[in-house]
C-alpha cells in the first residue's frame, strides 16, 4: 500500500499520493493522486487502493533504469506499415511498459530519419507519438533520478549509446 507523498505512476502519468480516503461514490478506499509537477491540488484522480485494473504502479527504480539502458539497444522497432502506424503506436501507449515507449521513440525517430534522407516531409503521426513517448519516458526517469527533464534525456541517450557500442548494436 502506498503512503501519502509517495510518487507513483498511474496510466503513464507520474503522480503524488496526496491523500487516502473513502470514495463517496463507491465506498472503496482510494488514493487521491495529483499529477507530478502540478502547482495546486485542483486536478486530482481517485484510484481504488485495490488497484484491480492494474493501472497503478511504483515509480521506476535506479536499478530498473540501468536495466532499461542495457536493454534499449536491443528493443525492436515496429514494422513500418504507414497504413497502421497510428494504431500500432496507440496500442503501445495503452500499456505501462517503458520498453514500449522506447519502441515508439526508436520507430518514429528512424522513420523520420529515413524520410529526411529521402527529402520527404516528416510524418506528423511519427512526430506526434515521438513527442508523447519522450515526454512520458523522460518525465518518469527524471523524477526517479532527481534530474531535470533535459538533463535526464541527455543522460539516458548517452548511456544507451554507450550500451549500444558495448554490444555492437550502435
């Protein structure tokens, strides 16, 4: 059970447990969550302590981040079929795996890179999901590591590059 002021992730959003109370609507004990970085408590979410839906989890740990860095170079990209890229990206966004976010980032980055090399316009769907995935990934990692968003993004990209060089997947 989480305590007040714990940092958790609910449906990919980093949140602070602001309170634990009984829901007037359902009678269940609920966490009152405030999105991380929110300056006031006006935007809150109530999530049952039972977490039957499984959308609430602990913030990623340093050890898990280190494992993610090592595994990132080997994370496969999506099959590039323009007709269904949006649905593939959307399906990955519904999960809560950080590996799925890396898959989106890698796929959209490589698709955009290929388009640029061929002097084509960048695909808006790739840009949209690249931005969403980066925001979610680096927000969670920055909170877990106690870094700013930009510092975290730079740190993570450098560490993944080092890991790729070690494994020959650069």
